[in-house]
């Protein structure tokens, strides 16, 4: 596994690849062990993620190809692929997301969003509660920042 720490406006992000595919972008605290166990060498998957993050934070997002080999459950895959349909600068509610995938279980959806392995690239921050921002694994202040950055708040 290759790993890299990358500074962003929402704090450092851990970026990891496995077998040549991007496997994780998120809080370093989620996988501190990877920083000690992983290797730090040039990696096209990590370089691609960094280029995407640079473009995103510069206000020039583009579609990021989600790896086919992403280690997620079939339910999570349905949730994550539905999230990719939410345009930059737009938001939906948890219940709207549930309707998109045919699931009324808000708690199950919330767990899938919390476990999102590709923070920002799979835009779980664009999902809001009916009466507010809702939660965000990277912190509510970061969610607020991202929504402001995208012009949706």
C-alpha cells in the first residue's frame, strides 16, 4: 500500500492506493497505522488524486473516475454511485438520496456516508438533513466550508 499526507484547506488528508488503484482519501486519524506501515513512493493513483484535489480547491472540479476495485459493500456502492449524480454546487437530503436508491433506511444511508472511503471525490458532503446540515465524518465545520466553497450554502 502506498500512502501520502496532503495538506488541504480542510486539513491534512491521507491518500492511499492499493494495487495501483486509489483506495482511500480521508482523515489521517482513520488509519494512523497506514502511515507507519505504508510506503511513500511516487504512485500514479495518488498523483491523480492530488491533481483532482488541487483542481477541486481551485474551483475547477472535474469528474473523478471511481475505482472499480473499491472495497465497499454492494449497498455502499449503490449509495456512492448515486452521490456522483449530485452536481457540484447542489445538495440533496438524506430522504432524497434514499428515494434515488430505493432505500428508506436513513440510518443505513448515514452509515454508508460516514464510511465513504473517498472523501470529496464521492461527495457525501452534499447530503443534508431535512432541518440542517446533518453530520459529516470530517467534521461539521469542514462540511460547512465545502458547501460554501461550492456555493451551495
